[in-house]
C-alpha cells in the first residue's frame, strides 16, 4: 500500500525539478490525458515505447514505433513509461533495454512519461538492490539504468538556468493511481 | 607572479553564482546530516583507494562479461594514443565528447587535432570553450567567465551568421548544432563519475542530457576514466551521487544519470587512466587527495577563486585541490603558482564532499615545493629571518620603533619606498606603536591588581607579534578584562607563533618560532590568545611540526614520548580570548559590565580561522551582545574573507585588494559604527583599507569593546 505522502513527495520533487504532473486513475485515462495535451500543442509526430503503442492507439493517439535515431530525432513528442519513481528527488527510473528507448526519452522536445504510483519508492537508495541486479544481467545490448529528473537543463551561460538544451524542454509525468489494466 | 584579478562584471557573476549556489546547497542538505554523509563517503573512498587494484580487476572482469573492451593507460600520452587507435580502427575521423575533465588532463583534443581527428565538445559550456580556443575555468561551469555577448560573438563567428545575445536563442543554437553533430558522429567519448566494480557499469551524470546522447547515439562509445573512480558497489555509487549533485550545483540530483553496462551499439571501450595516481596512492600524506569527486564546492567558496577566476587559478584542475592534483598529475613545478594562491582560509575544508583536509595538504605541498624549488628572496628575509628568529623578530620591531617618529603619521607608516607602494596603496600600513605591549604590561597590571585581587589563578596571555609591537592596546584591553575577572595574567613571549612561515611551507623556521614560544610558556593553566591564527598554529600546526620532527629523530622512546606528551599538553592549554570568556566566564563577565550607555551599531567580521578552524565566531557574538549600549547588526557576508592572509597579501597584493574591496563595501552598507573582530591581521587589513578609502568606522578587537564596557569600580 502506497502512502499518499510518498506520492505527494514525489510530485513535490518532480515539480521543483521543473517537471509537470497530471494524475489519472488508470493507463487508459492517462493516455487520454496525454492525447489531449498533445492535441493542445498541435503536435503531429508522436513516438511511443513498444509496450505502450497498443494502448496509445486505443486512446486515439496517432503513434508510431521509432525507426532509427533520425526518426526519433525528428519526432516532436515521445511517450514512455518509467519502471520506478523515487519520491525524495522526483526522479523517474528506467531499466533500459535498448538504445532506441533511451533516445526516445531524450530527443523529442516533449517527453510524456507514465508512472504507476505503486512503483514509487522513498529514494534512489531503496532501489540499490534492484539496480545492482539489473546491471549484472548480461546480453546485448548491455543493461542500462537511467534516472531522469525534470527536463534537460543548463546554466552554462552566465549561470542563468535554461531548459531544453539537449534533451526535452518539457517533461510531463502522468501518474497512474490504480494498478493499470 | 602578478595575478590578474577579474573585472567587476565577472566578479559579480562569480559572486552571484556563489550566493545562489550557497542557498541551493544549504536547502538540499536540509534535514540531512552532511557531516555523517561525507564521513561515510570518505570511508567508502578510502576503502576503494586502498583496494583499488582488486576493485579495478573486478570491474574489468565484469565489464568484459558485458562485452566492453577495457584498456589500461599509464599516462596521458598512452590514453590519447589508445583513443586514436580505436578511432582509426573504426575509420572515425570525428568524435563527439561529453564533459570529461580527464580528457582535459591528457589534452586529448589537442592530440586528436594533430592527428587529423576532429573532436567536438557537446556540453554547452565545453563547446563554447572549444570554439573560443580557451580552457575551462570551473570544473562544473567551464565557461563561467564568459558573458552572453561573448558567447554570441563566438557562435556568430563559428556559424558565419549573426546570433542574438539572448540566452534562450543561444541555447537553441546549441541544441540544433550539437544534436546534428552527435547524431552524425561515428564515435562518442564520455568520462565517468563512478566505475562500479560489482557489475562493470559506468555512472555518468549530466544536466543537459548530452552524456547519454553521446554514449548512446554513435556506434562506438569510449569511456575515459581515471582509476580512482572505481567503487565497490551500486549502493556506493548512489551515495556518491546523493552528495555530488548537492555539492556541485545545489540540486537534489542532476537531470540525467546513466548507468551503462556494456556496449549500446557496436562497441564500448573503457580506458582506465593512471597518470601518476598510483604514486599519489602510495604517498601516505597526500593519498586523501584521491577522494576528490570533482564537485567543485571547494572552488565555489574560495575567496581567491572568487576574485581571480579559473583562468589564473588553474593548471587544468583548479584552486587548492587543483594544486594538489596538479603536483602529481602534471608535476610538482606546475603546482607552485596554484599552491601560492591558496591563502589557507580553510573554507574548502568545511564544504569538501569527502572531507579532504585541503588547506593543510596545500601547506604540506608548499613545504615540498620549498624543498624542491627553493624560496623566494623576500620570504627568506621575512619568514626565515624576521619571523623564524625570535631575536631578529624583536630587533626588527625595535628598530622600527626607534625610527618611529620618522615613519609614523597618525599611527600609519609613511614614506615607504616606492617599491612597496603596491602593498600600501589599498590599505594604509600601520607603523610600530611607540611602546610595545611588554613595555607597558607590568605597570598596567600592577595598577589593576590594586583594585582586584587575583583569586582565580594564573592565565598566560599570548598576544602574538602584531599586538606586541603594533596594537599593544588590544593586549592591554584583554589584560583589563581578565584581571577584573580575578585572574593573575602573565604575558607570554611577544614573538611570532610561527604561522606565516608555516603557511608558506618554511617549516624549519616555523618550527623554530613555535619551539621558542613553547619553551617560554611554562607552568599550567590556560594560554589565552588574541588571534585565531596564532591559536591554530599553537594548538595544531606547531605541535604537528614538532611531533613530525621527533618522529624523524633517533632518540630513546622515552624521551620522544615525553616530548610528545609535553607538546600535546601545551596544545590543550591554548584557547582564544572569546572562547575562554564565553565558555567559562559569561556570568561573571556579565556582572562586571556596565548597563546602558550610548547605542552604537557593531558588526562582527568572522576571521577565517575563528570561524572555519576554531568554530568560535558565535562565542564572540555572544560576548558582543552582552556589551552594554552596543547593537549587533550583521553585514552581508560577515564570514567573507578580508584578503589579508599574512604573507599572501605580500605575494598577491592585487588579489588581497580585490577581496578587501568587497569587505569594505559590506562594512559600509551595514551602517555600523564599529567593526568588531578577533584577529589582528584582519584588524590591520580592514582598518588600513578604511583609512585609505576614508570610511569613518572604528575597527576594534572584541577585547577592546569588552574592556571599554567594564563598570568603573
């Protein structure tokens, strides 16, 4: 049972890192919300992680699966899903399996990431065992872990914060309250 | 060496960065025990350094299991050659790079260009620096010394079109250009923030996301990492991460952290670079330097860095920690200018993520430098001659006093030779007082004894040479307070404590000066000092010098043990004036102070050693609040350095002046009538500065303020 405070703490951390949050009761509702958001932005090219494609299409999103790096770079939005959330810092944790998935998180200017509330843990340290186990797996491509907290940022010019320098300028996190379908 | 200080714009940028970083960092650590965290990380790093060979073998074995190729490089040249061989093997004439200080250390870009390969930096700051053909001036913010207009000029020139000097526009240009470069590149190189032995993965931390793009998009990924980055486990790397970003940028965590095990696409190569780190590892004194995680917190708080910037205060690595890394990686001679720019204020020690005693290690480095490269002439005269020889020390001041009527004008020196004008221009230097403290002490003490009998036993007052010869009124004020409290005050020797030679690496002279003091302060009871720097020397620096010398001598164990015990006992007796009063005599003092009186605004200047070594600043504030009629107001940056630093302000008067400027501005803005402080060096600097700039504010030692507040009996 996830205590509400863990979710609230996650939201506080993510928002202070510059992420935006919406909440939905289940996966379908989350994708509906994502569809509305994308429509508002009049975005045409949307790529989704393979695991989300079917559900995204059902929600009326015109999504494609990524076809190579150039394709991902040309997309305006990417819809992805995180494996865990760390409440302390508002961090999304992804146990990546391939480079395209990783690029899908990074290249489009808008990244919509879905996260199930039940996967939120207090902090990254709580995941040490899981991460360590994942990174010990063999196979090609090799195992990866990504932590993503807020959009891409820099303060390299006059120490002024600027968003979206290499990765997404917007990171929108859709929190799924239920267990999902 | 004459150092160029920053212009006011850049100084302002660094200052603003420091202020916002301090607040963000403090917020990040709220509710966390920074001391406990850094202690744990220091222990993890120490353990990893001790077991480095085993851990690196384990890392290599695990990384190979994932299909990575692991290569070892003895030095920078070898690492560069390995990178080139890999690129040639894959037919790559171009490589994109994530931020890597290790590649700066090996001058990889320079090497690749010479061999027909085009390196392209992709971190925004590094890219700007590369286009401008400059070197990074900060480990985390490489282009911190450039303005947006400067960046726009650099981009316009590179792209052959006019780029607007607005930050969002500049960032957009970088996004488009760098993305194209990354996606087209056949190879990418990143550094590593940690190498994890248990699973052969590499941790890369960035804010922009370029690290993960460079590691993921090109077919070939090269990791260039120095050997001390190895850690046993993922949990250890997570702890390092927890501290690293908070200390580096004041963020709870950076935007992107990647753990990469094995190749993404075609190949992954991991080059493990030693570059003299194994020599550093086998040096018992300096090994701790390898704990550095390159967070740059030490640099952000450094008062010298804040006014000279990283162009002056770097070889490749910057600041005090930079001098230590440079001494091994690029050679002792290269570290000299950097080490001399360290004032020894100890601010860095307070924020270091892995508890490296940076300031004291820099002193130890200076000692080695002095042995290896000799001494500067003026330091031979002043530090070895005048300060290192107690009799000469006295003689010099006697001569100065005798010539007093010629030299003195309203307490300040006049008619200094033109060559000394650099030192006198921004702060009026004091002339020796007409009579020394020891010359006046006995008479004052006798008259006080008539009023208050000594009922509380004996204390020794160690006033230090500045108070003995220049500011005797401070010593007499302390005598008044202590005598009224019922102490029998005996005056210690009025010679140098040994700090100035010690801080310049002149250890033999420092030891001689310290031993002289040690021999002349007999008996028992507290030794009360009027200077936090003397306190540090008498309680820490001096005892350490004597113990080290004893350890090196072949003597009977019993004699050595006795000496060590004596020195330890002596060190335990040392206490500063305000510490002594605030901790033992607060109530008694309160009874002696008069009530009411005209209200004067007092602002307190924290001397570096008072705050960062003795942690006694609050004791002084407690006492000042007790003084009647004085209202304590805080200036902005009460703990900002005044720029004195003893020999430092003689070596680098321009830097001392630039630091002092900010202090004087803060004093003026506080609206205070009096600046209270506890260090005669700061007194000299700030009073001299106020005299030169015409600021009508009194600069007083805490002892003087308390003595004046005593009730008449």
